C-alpha cells in the first residue's frame, strides 16, 4: 500500500512540474554609465570616463574647494599660492599660474583632470589641452548661490556629491544665521576696504560687482566705493570726503596698520581712525571664491555689528 502511495506522489509531482510555465531567463541590468559631461566656464564640453582621481589645481580657490568637499586626497598637484588648508602643503607644488606653466611637471603627474580658474588665461588652458590634458575652467561666482553651484560642479567632477551636499547645507545655515541676526538693523556703517596701498596716496579698493562689496553690504555695512566698477583707486581726498566709520585693511599682511593709516594726510581726523575702527582682515577670505566666503561674511558681520554677535 505504501509503495503505491509513493508511486502516485511521484507521478503527481512530475505532472505538476510539466504543467508549470517555463521560466523566462532574466535580463541582465543595463550597466550604469559613470561618464561625466559638463560645460565649463569657457563654453567647452568636458568629458570624463568617471570621477577624476588625479587632480591638479591651478588656483588657491580650487584647492580650497577640493579639500572642503573631501577630495583633497585626489589632489596630486597645486599652484604655489595654495596654502589653505595646511594639508595642501603636502601636495606637489607646480608653480605659479602667473608665470609660464611647467608643462613637463604637469604631464609627469599624470592628471586625469586639471582644474583651472579665472586667474588662468584661456591661452594657458589651450596650451594644456594641446598636450592632451583634460582641463575644466571654473568661472568665478558672482553670488553665494553661484559659489554653491561651483561646489556642486567640482563634486561632480571628483565623485564627491554627497559630501558637497552636506557642506552646502551647512554653509546655507550659517549664512541664514547671519541674516537673521542682522534683520533688525535700520542703518549701515560706511566702510573703506583697502586692498593695496603700494601707492599710499591712491590705495586700491573694491567697488561695484565684487564679492567684497556684496559681503560688506550683507554684513550690515555700506562700501564707500560701491558705485565704482571693479577695483578702483581712491585718492586720499575721496576717502576723507566719505569719512568711513570703518577702515578694513585687507593689506595688513604687508605692514599696513592703524598707525600707518593715521599718518596719511588728513586721515587722522577720519571717524574710523578716531574711534579705533581701523582693523586688519584676512583678505584670502574674500579674494578666494570658495567656501570660506561664508567665513568672511561671519567675520565682517561680527566686526561691524559686535553687539549682535555676542
């Protein structure tokens, strides 16, 4: 009896198997492309087979961006003025972009990407292209929002999108905190920002369309040169007539100080001088269009409105 039951069970199993629909072969998923296609600041189409792993930076701002988004380990060369963060000192120095490029050294580093900036000329970019090197020209941002976009671009080029997203969110929160503290102000202090006093009778400053002016105004100040384009020179008399409440010394590293400022003809009676509001400032924060622009905003806001940033 048991033998008949076993035979019946086997026959039933074979019948069910025979009636089951034939399984269809599963298709292999399509390979995910890692190619990167971006248009750079010169309107050139830049293509990478994947995130760049060996990058050369030709500008301090680019170097700071790379480290800020976590791509510092992918940097194999940097220009001689890239001194921030401290880890940049351990990266091969390829010289200054203001001089003839050491193309032999650049080629020897075997980069899969060279990151240029507006301190580099289109001629330098073409020179490197003609050597078969891939160069992305990163335009200077004109607003903080455009600076965030630059972070995203460099993150795409280096495969650091998630790190850049976290950084951008943090930067936006810091800017919002400054904006919130300054919201109640009803007046602005006038500011003279000195860039270069090689000729102390006609010091250079920053005017309309510069990040320095943008940040001063966002920090609660008013730039006395904001109606002049670019980076003009102002005469001693022009500054005396404007009588700024603050003089910010972006050239303090070159020996300019409150004492030397007071020695200029007519400047001893300026409000900034009499009230002790001639202050040194780290110009790198505003002259390098990278994430430290937010540091500059915070520092300027604390300098101009210390009562709001206890």
